[in-house]
């Protein structure tokens, strides 16, 4: 069944179609919420609330305005931002770091330390800059998809990315580590 067929069934009240429609988006939604809230329980709550809001308002979804993926992420971000503004969270680094790395223990340790530092720098950014960095680099969304999700122009997304990268570069170059990479192609070397 195609996404469009599932959407039509979900809009008519089919619970199984709704579950099938959202299933591919839940891992990515959890990752976005976790990166912004920095806490498992908060991420779980944000995703759950986004699913409830999506279910309650699916009859209003218009595929001519946005894709379902974009619409769902929009709901998720609004819920997550609201939760982030309410309280501060502790960031449990070990939950987000990739444990499947190959290499020598020293190399793995340095990669983890660099990644911790990168995440600390990302969380020093404003919420709007954190969001575009997370959606672009960690969710691999395009500029146009991010613009649709955030309901801003593509130019605004590009501007936020530019400013966020500049701030990250400044923070990372003044840090104690040498090379830190946001994503392949974006490595800053202090030397």
C-alpha cells in the first residue's frame, strides 16, 4: 500500500493505516526530540504527544500543502520546542554516542570525546540554530524540507545554517581538541 493510500485510510479512521503511515518516521522523530531535549523520558513524551496530535488532526492534513513527513515533523518540533522551553534537561552522552565503531580503544575514545564536545557546542546554540543543525546534519533533510517543517523560507534556513556553522566553528576552534567534524566535509582543524 502506498503512503497516499495509507493516508486516505488513516483519515477515514483506520488505526492500522495510521500506525503503518507513521512507523517509518518514529525512529527519526525520537532522534530529533532526543537531540533537542537531551533526555530519554522527555523525548518519549514529545514523540507520544506528537503522535496524539497527529492522530487528532490527520483529517485536516492537506497533501497539496506539504508532504506527510514534513507535516508530522512540524507537529513534533512544536511539541518539542514547547517542552524544551519549560525545563532544562541533563544530557546523557552515552545514550547518543555510537557504540559500534571499529578501531583501537584510543581512537574510539578520541572520537567519543570529540562527539561529546560537538554536542556540547551544538547545545550552546539558540534553539532555532540547534534545530536546523540537527535536521540538516543528523536527519539528512534537505533545505526545502527544513523550510517546510519550520514554515520559513529556504533563505532563512540557509542563513540559520550559515550562522550556526560559524558559531560552531568558533566554539570548536577555541576548544581543547584539534579536529572535530560535524559531518564529512565539515572538519575544523585548529592547526
